[in-house]
C-alpha cells in the first residue's frame, strides 16, 4: 500500500527515534520498487514504513520526517 493510497489519504506521521534511526528509501535494482523506512544506525536493521509509488509520495515521506533529503539504498 502506498503512502497516499485510498485507504491512507491522510498523511501518516512516521514515528522513529531520531538518535538511533535514519530515514532511508530502499530501491530494487530489478523492478525499481521503492520502500520507505528507517534504518537503525547501530545494527543496520531496516524497518519498513510504506511503499513509494511516485515522486509526490517520496516528498510526503521526506517532509513528514523533517529532513531535506532521504538517501536511497540499492
């Protein structure tokens, strides 16, 4: 389900520990699918937040996290 799907028209505000986690977008090399989430800076564990299906959804995620850019991991 995308961040702006019909069931999810209201922006979800991501809850994460800013000291231990960083917002990241995981991208598939094969399909191009993008998943927004949070990476634990100590362990590298990725916690999924939602599917990104457009540039608009990526901007919504970025703004809701309060960061200027979100790095992509492949």
